[in-house]
C-alpha cells in the first residue's frame, strides 16, 4: 500500500519536471528461495518460495531449524547451553564464548531469486532493499553489483551496467542465515540477550528505481518552527557525463495537494561522476504544525529534470532542555506517555506470520489501541521496523523513539566494535528516518556502556538538520540538552511494595538505577516494572521470585495494579519527561514448552489487551493523572509482601495523600473524591475537595476517610472528576485494601497529664499533641507540616516523641524526623541508614544543614525500631545539640552553620522538606520554643512523662 502511495507522489512530482522523472517499480511479492553453506556458490535449485517483505520462517515448504542461533549474549545469560534444536550449539564449561554466536546447523546463507522486465530504458537503474538481515549481497544477470552488511538500514545497489533493458532480468539476493556470517565488528551483530531465535529475511520493501541523470540521492527536510521556515537539503549524484540541470522544489499539503511554496529553481552544472549537495530555505505562510493531536503533513516535490522525488514531512520540533528538565513539542512543555514494542522478539514467535506487514494490523497496534489508552509515544526497543510503521505513525500522530539492535550489557562485544563502522551505520540510519516527523529523537543503544558511543554520537549529530536529541543509554550523555535514560526497577530491588513509601528520586535516585551519567539532564523512563508474566500467569525466568506463593488467579491483577501504581508514582514525581511501559508488545520463548507472549496482550494475534491492563493501566496514563500515595502499612518484609491487596491497619480515620498531574496545555478544574467501598460496590465513606491544575501542572491534596476496624477487604478509589468537555470522563487511582487490626505494639501511646503541664511551664510558642480526633492519624508518614510565626533562626528548640518501624539498614537514610528550611540550606534531623559520611552509621541520629553548607554531626547511640524516643533539637548560633531520652548530656553536640532564614516558618515533621526519606512510624507531642531549652528543663519534661513511652 505504501509503495502505491509513494509511486503516486512520484508521479505528482514528475508533472513538475521537464523530463520524465522517476519511475518506481515495486519488487515485493513472491520470490524463489534456496539455501547454502558456501557464500559463493549459487544454488542450482530454488525449490522454496517466500513473500517479500517477510521472514524466511514463512517459506514454503519450510526449512528445518530455520532461525536457530545461539548468540554470545544467550550463552552469557543462560549458561553455555542452547536448548533449541540440535545439540551441536552447546558449549563446554571451559570453552570461550564466541564473539557473535554459534550456529545450530550448517546452513549459512539464503538466496532469493526473482525475474522482472523494466518498463523502459533509462539512464540509471537502482535497487533499494529497505532492510534485511543478516548482510545483503546482490547479483543481476550473473554480475555482482554490491554488498550491504547492515541489518537495520536500507541498501542501495546500482544495477545500470548489468541491466537487460529489452527483456527479462534475473535478480539474486543473498542474505546470511544467522548473525555469525557477519564480520565481528558489524554494529550490533548478535547483541540481543532476550532473543532465542534469529530469523533471517528481507523484512522491508524492495523496489527498482528508474530515472535519468542527475539522480536525487537523498533529501532532508528540516522545519524551523520559530520562523515558519523549511530547510531542504538535497544530495544530487550524476552517474553520466557532465551536464547542466535545474533543481526545483515545491511544497504542498499532503492530503489536499494544495501548493504552499514554490522555491526558486537552482541552475547548476554537475561533472561526470560528481555528487553535490544543495540547501534551500523557504517560509511557509500560515503554517500548520504537526503533533500527535494534529498530525498534519506536507510534501515537498523535487525535480532535477532527469529525476523526481516526493518527500513527506511535518512542521514540528521536539527538544529537551536540561535547565528545566523538560521536553518541548513546538515550543511547549510536552510529557510523553507510551510503551515499548520489541518487534524483533515478535519475529521469532510462531504466531507472527505476516502480521507485521499487514497495514490494518499494524495501525491497530501502533495507533488505534495506543490512542484509546492515552499514549502519544513509543520506543521501538531494539527493533528497526518496516518503513510502513513510521509512515503510519506520521499520518496518525504517534511519536517514536527508534532504537537499533545494539545491546552490549556485558561490555564484551564493544571490544571488537569499530567506531568508524558505527558512525557510518548511524549516518545511514539517520538518512533513512530523518524526514519522519514521528521520529522525535535518536537512541544509540539499549543498556550499553561503551565510552566510544559519546564520540560517535557527536560525530554524526551534525548530519541531522533538525538537531534531534540523542539517548545514549548507559553511556555518558553526549549533548548538553540530551536526555538520560532510566530503567528504575525498584520492584526488582525491593520486592516488598512498602519499601517505596518513602522513595523520592533525586539526580542520583539513591541507588534506584539511574542509568548512565545523566544527573542534571531530562530523564526518560523506558522500563520500570519487573513483573512480567506469560498469558497463563506463569512468570518468565526473571520474575519467578516476585510471585512465590501467590495464587495464579491473582498474578495478572497484581502485575497490572502495581505497574499502574508505579506509573502513577513516576508521573506524579515529575522527574521524568517520558514514561514508557515495558513491555506493550513482544514475545518471549520459554526454555520449556509453553506460552510465548509476555507483553500486555492476552491475545497478540487479535490484539486483545489483558482485562487487568484495561482495568488499571488506562487510567494510569490519562492526561489528567491521579496518584493515590499508599503502598501499605507495616514493616517491609512482613505479612502480605506480595499481593494485589495492600495491607492497612483498621479502626481509625486515615488521611491519604493524592497527587494530581495535568499533561494538557490547558488548565483543568474539578472535584477530587476519595471513596472507600466494599467489594460489591457499596460506598462506606467518602471525602472530596475541589481541585485546579495549571497547564502541565501538579498539585497535592489530602483527604481522610475512616477505615473499618474489623478485618476484611475493601476498595479505595481516588477519582478526579474534571469539569468541561476537554477531558473525557474521570481518572481513577485504585488500591485494593486488606484491613487488619492494629498490632498492640503500634497502638498510640498515652502521655501523663504531668508531661503536658511540664511542657507548658517552659512556654512553647507552638505545640501539637495528636489526639484520636486528629484527622492526620497516628500512622501517617510526614505527620504534620505546621507553620510557626516569629520563630528565630539563631536560637530555637524543637521537642518531640517518635517511633520508627523501619530497619536501620533498609535504605540510605532511615528517616528524616525534623526539617526546617530547604534541602539546600536548613536544619535537618534524621536517622542514619546505609549512607556513610563522616561518623554516620546505621541507626544513629544526625543533624545536617543542607547541600550548600553540607555539614553534619552524628550521635553515638544506635536507635532500635519499634521503640519510642524523646528528642529535643537545639540550635544555638553555630552550635547544634540533640538530647535523647531526657539525658542532660547531649547525644549530639557540634558545630554547623545556620542554614535557615527568618522566612523558614515551615516545620516538616516525619520527612525532609522535599518529602525525601519519610518516617515509617509516628511523631507525637511536638513542642517548639523560641529559645534554647535548658538541659534541666529537658530532663524534667522526660521524667514527667510517667509512665515513659520509651524504654532505655
């Protein structure tokens, strides 16, 4: 279909030419096919047939073991065993790993054959093979005409001298049967550890290009949104004698064919065998921009008098900015929501067939379903796709992050890779795709750390007149405004969901797998949930530990409700400009017989999503996003660590934090409702607040509902009801609650009246005693954030009681207890975790004055979990002291420059000012003083709390 469209465009452009212009003869369809071991001996018999474009595993009759190949990375991941087909692919323990891999059988090559007759004689005949693997060599009428080793860029072959213009021509194309026939330095050869099978084939369109000199070799069209201009760069090559010609361009709307610009022709003379590049810039009046919401296309028609070409493009720019850490589409902040497609994994699926070349099927996969689930972007992960896929994305409005097959997670293959070969391949790859408005950036590789990549990227970057950004994987970010890529698999690192409660990412993400060296750059999260399952609920080999002892019937629900919650969290953090679900569509062949698919589809043939995906994930990706920040009560590592039911202690009014985000370019207002329901839909309690979000804005709201005391299962929903018609329907964040009684050890402590009287005698300027009627409850992390008027910066004291339930070696900072000021400059009191600096050790109290002074003073005592402690923090000029459990000798005594200003009236209790390292526990009986509290007063307060709720 696309070939017919392009042929029609070429016919249009030939009208503008004085000569005949270009003719494109599609060579898709049925070819003859044969196999060989030798690279040089053409088979005598071609007794198989194959449809082009397609894969050799669809040949008729079928070839045995057609796509079996044990790659270096397969051996690396699964051990030196390849359980598919013949046993001669198995290595002994002492055998070295091959650089690319080991073939399973003796077949090395496949040979394609087709005959054709040219419609008329022309000066130049070129063959274009869109994409093929593994390596391509071409003969016409017995004459070798060229070789192209790439597995993911188009190959062009000059057939002119071998062409029979008056009759039939025999075209033979040889491809490798597996990656090991390629030179070891071929970019990305065999680097894909998830692939069990490597299927050869010509997997993109094949066409014969007939024209006269000079030939348009390539065109690049680059929009300039700010000036409403378009830059057209044309490379022209003359295969004949020197001649004078005229290069002309006209720009029209693609669908309507309405001309909007006719550029002034450029007359020139080109020598024999010479190639020249021409650049023209013209303004488009009343320009209409391309976006996923309005995918408007233009076409430029170009002519040399002997050749003509029509090229589609969109007027759009996408750029990243490190200062704001945002992405901008056509000058406006634009958040990306989407998923990953691993087409080259689907190639090995027995059910793949010819679906990747069925336009209706591809459109449903890439456009229709994504638009319905509120996606605007994809990463084509390790998967160069047929050009038709990008054409559809252009026409329908889906942004694409293309990624070649380069995944060197072990660092072994890059020892033999050639930077020159990579630069040449990336340049061809860019040439193939730079006119697609859907391609918003370049992606050098997946999870690859190779220092040379940074230089290679910056070497080829100037070739792209649109100056797209580059994602450089786990290698250092190449450009000042390039994004970094993150794969934060926090579920894999901490399988207990409750470890996420206090997680707040910064530029290092506290060990949560920030990829590459991208601190200070915009971030794309391309993978984030380590929860993959086969369609029948069986875990893949990587995720078995996540589903131990979980009933099969609960697994898909757990998978998608948690993935949705993670999606909501990452969107609410606003630390990433793009969130891409991994994996929307792929295939995974288990080592034992069983189901194949581990993407989001329960039926990949008919493209039916899992019902659990529909239930949770669609809301998680709506432009109006809702994040119900609740990951369960109790200590991590105890009861219900893996379940779709989030444990919650019952019997109290509970306040929940709900974060709303607006990805839209217009403000939105409405009503936010928190509801607690029974499983049959009966509403037990509700709370609501009005909300308003600015364009691409974010706000946090707190709502309370009573939680039943008796054990049982309930549904907790936070629902945003937007006003107006711009946002269609509500957005819901769902949590399934399993209510259990509050353990006696966690019940609120009571304090003797004498304690309150002793505190009042010291005349605090502010005091909070959390009573059962306090809607904040006694269990909420970050329990109070009050403002105190008239609090000095040079001398003040804060007294409180707290209990911490998190083990001291669970995270970098166990908890922040008190925070005044900002993270950059302030007074912060916390409990050390695994982060070490100076005297810091797990479980000790510490005082820190922010990132700019960066001074910290630590205590001596390791505090235990589940015990109440009395703490008084004293700031006295440059001196800081912390008193523990009424002792007159300070637990902490040292020097730290004051960090707060007089405007710092906000006290954060149970977290740092930015929400980092929230306390898993309780803070109670908070008192604030505008002076230095004396040690004797502190001791008297502690003694008055009899019986003391802390033990020595």
